[in-house]
C-alpha cells in the first residue's frame, strides 16, 4: 500500500508524488531567488501553491522598494490572497528557499497557510524551528505542517556566494574610501 500525503483538502497524492511536487515548486522558488540576486537583493524566492498550481510568487525586494516588509514570502502571499480573493490561504503550501523570519512566520500563521516547505535553515532568525518555532507555537490558534531541506544544497550555495560577494564588495569599497583620504 502506498503512503498518502495531503496536498490540500481536495487533492491527495502519494508520498513519492509529493516529493516530486515539492522539488518542482522549490525549483521555481530557487529561480525567483536568482532573480532577487540579479537585483542585488538577498536571494530568497517563494511560491504559494493551491490545488497543485502556483497562485503567488515573490522574491526579496526590500532594497529595491525601500520596504523592509517586502520579503519573498510577503510578496508571494499578497499575490496569492489577491488570486483567491481572500486573506485566508486555506489549503495552500508556501515554498521558500530560506526558513521564514519571525515577521513572515507570523504572516503564515495569520493567513492560515497549511504547509510550509523551505530549503535552508536560518540559525539566526529562523522562526520555523531553527532559532525558535513560531509556526507551531501552541499559544497560537494555527499551526503548520513543516518540511525542510528540499533543494537545500543549491539554495545554501546561492546564499553563501551572495554574502561572500557582498562582503568582498564592502571590503573593496572601504579600501577605496580609505585610499581617497590618503
């Protein structure tokens, strides 16, 4: 007998099929993270899926928009809410390349997303179990199913190379500023 996993209340798939879907949707989130990097944003991408279809996409745009709330998750969830014409995203899954921060985890709880799938853990600010667990807090009225480490290596490498490049650029800018003073 094949193990079953619920994608949402109207669609049930085998565990093997769920793993395939998770990888497919995380690949799209990874593509969005690459778009963020092209705009010199922290490379995080997210998609919201409902009934097997992407209904919201986003990538970090905080710097571009001068908006500290313009995280990938926020942008994808805003788009999904508009698509469903509802602020409650029941029976939806969020795929994101980095574990959500506290702000985004709070949004996941309030929007009633059922399932969270993320690639990389964030040991400093991850609010889905790494630093603390907001998405499954018994004090809150909604908890999420959480799955992690899907496409982890690729997403981790993208983040690492981004921050390595950014540190190098800052070091060069600091040196250039120092050289102009001499």
